[in-house]
C-alpha cells in the first residue's frame, strides 16, 4: 500500500483516499478569448509525460477534499514531497 502525505491534514493516508488531478503548475491563459484552436488544444490536452520525477496535482477525496501538489517518481511510484496548492515546488524538487 502506498501512503500519501496530505499537507492540509498533516497525516499519511492510504492512496485509495486520493484522486489524481493531472500535471501541476499549469497556468490558465490570461486572455482565453485571444487563443486560437491550436493554443486551446495545447492548454487543455497537451501535458508532459516524463519518466521519473514529475510535479502532479492530487486531491484528498476521502479526507479534507482539498487539492495539493506532489513530486512523484513515475517509475517507482514514490512520493518525494507534497505541498499545498499555490505554493512553489520545494527547492531541489523536479518539475
């Protein structure tokens, strides 16, 4: 069983309590009406899919129900660090 640390609840909980929310640190366009179809496609669907350390969004669905970010190794499934939404990735953490 994988334990994930919720930075809001301040406890480690089983992975079944969490849902994956996609790649972290994706900024919404400032002027959405100015984007053409290709730019919208890029914003909505195109994400990096690295092998190794990756910044992701997660939601503690069966706990506080809040979104947070995590640095996770996609090869080993190991969570390196979790941090609150809106915060920058900790120094030295992959993005």
